[in-house]
C-alpha cells in the first residue's frame, strides 16, 4: 500500500512539475477567435472590397490572420503578373520609349515590380512560422507591406510625370493592386498586433499565478 501511494505521489508531482514548466507556459499561445469577413474587414481601408475578396475564402469564418495570408497569396499572384507584363513590354521589339524620361520610368517600374514580388515572398515566408508572432515580426511585415504600396505609387507617379502612354494602361490595374495590398496590410498587421496583445496578457496572467 505504501509503495502504491509512493508511486501515485511521484506521478502527481511529475505531472505538476510539467504543468508549471516555464517553457510549456510560454509556448502556449492564445488561439485567435474566428471572425466573419464583415468584422475582420473593418480593419482595412476598403471594407466592401475586402468582403468581396474574402467571399472566395472557403474556410470562412476564420480569423484575420488566415484572411491576411489568403489575401497575401492573391497579392503575390498579381505582383508576379505585373512584373511579367512589364518585362514583356520592355523586351518587345515594337516598344520604343517616347523619351529618356519614359525609358527611365519604365525601368524603374520593372525594378519596383520585381522588388514587390521579393517583398511579398519574404512576408509569406515570415508568416509560415506561427510561433514567432513578436513585436519584431509585426514591424517587419508592416514595413514590407507598406513598402509594396509605396512602390506601386512610385511606379505610377514616375510614368505619369514622364507622360507615358503606359501610365493610362497601368492606371486601373495598379489602383486595384494598391487597394488589394492595403487590404492585406490591414488584415495581417491587425491580426498580428491583436494576437501579440493577447499573448502578452496571457503571459502576464500566468506570471501572476506563479509564486
């Protein structure tokens, strides 16, 4: 009987030690709560367009983080299309720039389009690691997505200043892509920031319960 009680006591002690392990406590992150697109899209500058885009998200309702990753895939797809289209236009035999200014603006657009693809691929890679949602991650993702939006504006402004006919061709696609980037920026940064605050509150509560 004493042996049995000793085994039970040892097992209980081991179980309690596991539960009180700091590594286990810090690794447990609060699970984001599912939200309908109508709620998640309030964090974006274009709620109506956001809801329309997320209507194609098959796992709805989900959370802003997964919505953000979904829109990022669309961003990357569109960025690659634009980069390919600009490169094709520049290498086409019939393309003759109207001025040196236009030639420079087109080259700038090509480089900025490639840079946007790189930025979006980097963001996608960053977000694959769900366990690293930190202040630094929020800052990096926000900075890169903001850079993508800025690059879009820089490209169009350069073409407009050069009075390039290509500016009229790209005006609507660039505007649509900028809105898409802005929506993704709103969803991702809001979700990361929200999750980070929940994690900090969870850790604070856990620390208060530890003597």
